[in-house]
C-alpha cells in the first residue's frame, strides 16, 4: 500500500536518489517501521521520476503508525550525512541556511549547539532536519522550471518551480477536474 508519492524532475537523478534514501531511511525511520521506498520513471514525462513510500500490508511487518513525512529527530546532520547520503546537495541549495537564527537563538546557545555553523557570519546555518518535511527535501532537489505533483485522497498538491527556483504551491481537487474534462469519442 502506498502512503506517499511525488512526481518531479530531479536536478541530478543519482544524487537525488541517495539523498531521498538517506532521509527516508535514516531520518524518517521508514526502515525501522518496515516501510519501503521506490524510485522509478514509469509513466513519467522525460526527465521526471516517481518517488513513493510503500507499506506491505500482507507481511505484517509494516507499522503504518510510523508513516510520516516529517522528521521528529533533533539530532544534528553530521559531516558523514553530508557525504555518505549526499546531503551536501541540500546544503548547496540553501536547505540548512537560517538567516533568522539570531531571532530565536542566543550567541551563547549557538556556541554550544553542534547543529549551528557560522552564527556570526552572513550565512548562518542550522544543520538539522527537525520538523522538516519530505516535500521540502523533494522541492529542494527538483530542477528549476519544472513541477512537482503529489497525490493524496482526491487531490493533487502541485509545486511550480520557476527558472530562479522560486516556488508556488496549489492543491487541486481531482474530481472536479476529471469529471469536467472533455473526451474525444471518435
């Protein structure tokens, strides 16, 4: 049974696959819950991939209560995560940038927190996935001038990413769209 899916155009397919594998298995804990992920190009437009989370309802080994797309670990993202799971790709895209860190953390606390880097620089970073969502990771790894689709219930969540990397999101009800689209009966 699938519990999440994204169709998107990755900037770099192999690196994106490594990042998603690391995030889902290590940070969301899908492996511990007997949940699986897949990554393929089936029925996708050129350059796009389908990424999905899946549980095996027949094995009894999947814990559906653990199906989440939001990280609850406040552990720091370590150098080994940046290299082994290619999380450096997220860092290069600004995922860990936190220009407002001065508003919520004191200098003293920042000096003691291993998740903080460059607190007193022009580009402070907070190396943590705490309360970050899978959709944010996918969006960061998506090529500019493309879209992301994620289906849930009878809706599709769509992200439009422009040529500069700016995004707009929209939730579209599928029933209305599909029931009103025209068919050619010739």
